[in-house]
C-alpha cells in the first residue's frame, strides 16, 4: 500500500494495533496547550486526491483533524501532499524533516499504518492512535459473482470467466495479477482510481472490484444492486491494517494530548458520527 500510499506494507508481517494513549477528558487551558510549530495552530498533513479520506479540504481525515485540533484548543491547518516512493519518504517529508522542495513538516500526519515493525524502522517519528481499521473488500454484482470466500482457488475461480477491476499499482492489483500463478491476469482490468472501477462495475463492464472497503463503500454510494463484502482470503497476506497518526519522536506532549483527544472522540461516539456523516462505516481497530 505504501509505495503509492495505498500499497500494503509488504513484508511487514502481522499488524499490531496500539491502543490510543490513555487520559481523561478535561478542558485545556491556554497555558497548557501542547507545543506546535505555530502557537495556536495544529498543522496537519493529509494525502491529496485521496477520497473519501482527503480531497480539497474534505474527507474523513480532514474531519478527524479538525475534531482533534478543536479538542486541543487549536486551529486546524492542513497541508495536502502527494505520496512519495513509499511511506518512509512520506514520514520524512511531512513529519520529521520536511521536503527538499521546501515544504516544511507538519505537526501531525494522518493515515499512517500502526504497525510495530514499521514503527521500529522509523524511530524519528512516534506512530500511535489507531482510529480506523481498513480492510480489503470486494464490490460485486451478486447476479454474476457469488460471495468471495474460502481459498483463492475457490473464492476467485469465478474470475477465470468474469472480469474484475482494481486500481493500477495497488495492493489489490498486485494480488490479482500474482495469485493462482497468474491465472486471473487476462480477466483483470485496471483503473486510475477505485471510484472509476466502481463506475465500470455499475455500467456492467466488469463483474467486481477488489480494493479497500472504505474507498469502495464511498464509491458505491447508495447503490442497492451491488454488494460489498470484506475479504480475508488466506492467500491475501495483508487483509487489514489499522490507520493511525504520527508526530516527531520528541513531540511526546503533543502525542499524549492527541491520544487523549482521540480517546474522547471514540468514547463519545463522535468519531463514528464523522464517518456516518459521509456515508461510511467506522471499523474500530
């Protein structure tokens, strides 16, 4: 997932969700605000052109960033950026050093996989606060494709006859092109975005789409004819991963404050409401 922000941490191993940092809800006095680059503001890095998470000032990550900043008594400021070669580049460019083209780092980056081994490889940042469990899923036409379950040999056999779509250069694409010794390759169709793949599905040009549940759910909208199922084929090495946030390793007070704020959003149900407001389902890590 992470050489283009959607590619899943190949070789990382099992994903380990870390709990949000503990704390109790309390009002934050002005003199106890966590230190940020600009007093009174929280600079938040989110991916550009990445619906439904972040796109032109809207999306789940943007809504979450605003809610976190409000809990901390800070003004939210966003910087949308294009992904680098991999997630390590993104953390370097947007959290601990800044981009060589001059973009200064943010106080906080969202949509970071919470994984113990990945965190150990990036000791210049603190990765914490899982807020959503992303999963792989299949959007399908039930008249043409039965539920995808069991082994790949059984669950994907239908795609030796039917066409299935995937975003180009994504975890879904790599999996479909390689699984079953490449038997499905001739029946895989690639699209620039998951939303474009879903549009082809709605037109009947393909029978299914493999991608992330949240992106597919957003693209499907209120379509009642199509079905969306989470997928956990044993051959799919990484089928789910918790999304969290990152700050500089030395920014412990900020991390603690953000952990408390996230905990409050989770306990109050506000985080789930942020997802529901955009027609999406929160999956608790």
